[in-house]
């Protein structure tokens, strides 16, 4: 099943759920809305070079660390905000990362954004860095958390490198 069909069905199901009534009119309206949305905002092409290889055991470790960090940091930030005597010292820290893949850099920024108290505010390539806003951690702790996340993401998700078997169609121009 193609990605477009999956999106078409997904948008239609969401439309029907929003109307809270399954009938032919809602299904047809949902299909019409889905078609309009997919025409107005076409899905980007994803080539084989954009693929990600998922390694199951490191991926499970990554998910468990992210879930643990979510729970712990929610409690810490809640206590920090609710305590009237707490001093909030925010800072912005530039952290270098080892990954060269834009997809993995973006994944790391999104995982950091899930964690209360931390927010990736900029991801840049060449050099590969994340600019991270911290609500209550010192600079060394932010560097340590980003380095740990970099290690976990790099182990769990690796970009698939395909070599093209297509012939070289570049035109050689004679300089003479």
C-alpha cells in the first residue's frame, strides 16, 4: 500500500472520528477533505538514500531511556516551578554531536524537545551541533545528556547508505 493511500485513509478516519458519527456522508466528506489536503500539501518524495536502519535492542534501550527521562524530568521541573524558593537558572549550551545524518540530528532535537527543562533551539550541520536551552541543568550536565543521547540514537538508528547502480549520465565537456 502506498504512503499516499495510507495518509488518505488516516485523514479520512480522523475526519470521521472528529464528527463522532460513522455514516456515508462523513466518510465521503472525509475522503474529499483528505484529497484536498494531499493535493494542497503533497508528501515529500523519500528515496532509498533517506532510509533509516533500526536496530531493535538499542532502539528498545533508547525508548526506555527517553521514557525514564520524561518521567523524571517532569517531576523535577514540576517541583522546581511549584517551589516558591527555587532559583531557576536557565542557559543556552552549544553541544557538538557525532552524527552526520540530518535525519538523526533532527531526531535528537525532537527527543530533546520532549524532555521538560530542555529544548533544542537550533540544529546545524557542518559542524554538527545542537543549541540546547536548559531550564535547570548546568552546562556539564547538558553536554553529558546530549552526548548520551547521541550515543543511543547512533546505536539505535543508522542511515542506510545505498550505492546507485545507475549509469553516470553527466556530460563531459572538453575544455579545448
